[in-house]
C-alpha cells in the first residue's frame, strides 16, 4: 500500500480560504424550504449554551 500523499493538515493548508456568507443563494432549495428542520446547518443555527 502506498503512503498517504497529503496529511489532513497539509490539505487544509493548500485549500484557499472560504469566505463566510450570510447569503442562502448557494444552498439547496429543500434546505431553505425546511430551514427549521435543518437549522443546525444554517448560519447561526447551531448555538450551544455554555456549560
């Protein structure tokens, strides 16, 4: 078996930075239509209370 070409850290380093967007243009229509069901996938939808 060949050794891994890249480590996870090196792959992330090679990726261009992804800018955050509050726009929902890039999201699938089903996700937008069922936003309450999938709010953990949307911006600001995964809020956890501090313990």
